[in-house]
C-alpha cells in the first residue's frame, strides 16, 4: 500500500517545492508558510491537485 502525495506550490512564483502525504479526512486545501528556494524567502505554499 503506497501513500498518495500532494504537491505544495509557492503562491508567488508557482514552483512545486514540497510534497506531503495526502490526508483524506482534510476537506480544505492545505496552506503552509515554507521557504521557496526560487524566491529566496519564506512564502505561502498551497496544496495543488
């Protein structure tokens, strides 16, 4: 059994920098503040499809 993963994309530049395990019980999209190596700063990262 493998775990499905979802990508977290930077809201500023759009690069998909992080992958996290999917939680089927979560109803809203995940939003985290993470470091973006392309922007060079901490930005909001949102879950993509």
